């Protein structure tokens, strides 16, 4: 088999590809997601499972590729959105989790979606004197530079 035939046989990531991969997303404070020490992830490119900026970086990569991509602040998940900041009363926090939990600036707290089928996270911005907590529900990596490390295991 010639080198060009071998290269042609290696599948490339395209819009609509189904991928098995390991990936790591990190900001200045460290990893937010890292599958390298666990089972690989599976996703469909174009289905919105990753941000469009991250998916665009996958397009054209061959199966077996391992690379690290640096994205500028705001490029991967947009800028922080002040409309995504919300105060949550101490009583509601107690109903949703441990009523004795103490929240600190920068903590990431998960909440159930209203239908109970999923979860979303907020970052603690401020703790009020009354125990209420101001959360930022923007993506944890919004507005910061992002490191995207990926190892493409399989492309279908």
C-alpha cells in the first residue's frame, strides 16, 4: 500500500462525524473537564455537545490525532454575561443541597434543572450577609483563555 493510499484511508473529522475521543478543557484555574483518566467521551460533531469554536478546531483532524489548542479569552464559550448572574436565597440553597454548606468565592455549585433530568453549574461571586449567594451561571470557561487538548480515538 502506498503512503497516499494509507493517508486516504485515515478518516478525518467532518461536520456530522461521530467521535470517540479523550479531551481536556482547562482555564487559568485548571481543568474543568478531563476524560484522559477515565473512559473516553463520544459525541457527534455539529450536535452542539461542544461549543462551535471547539468543534471548528476538530474539523479536519485525522483519527489518531493528539493536539493541544489554545483559544483566546471569550473565543471558546463567549464572554461572561451579566444577565446570567443571580442571587439564590439561603432557604432555596438548603432545599437543593446541604443546608449547612458554606459557600466561598469561586466555588462551582451544581443545581438540578427544573425538570430534574439534568444539571447546570454556577460559580459563586459573592456571599451575602443573609446567607444568600450570588452565582454566575455563565459557562465556567466564559471570558477566559481556554486550553483544549484532544486525542481522537475513532471517527465514524
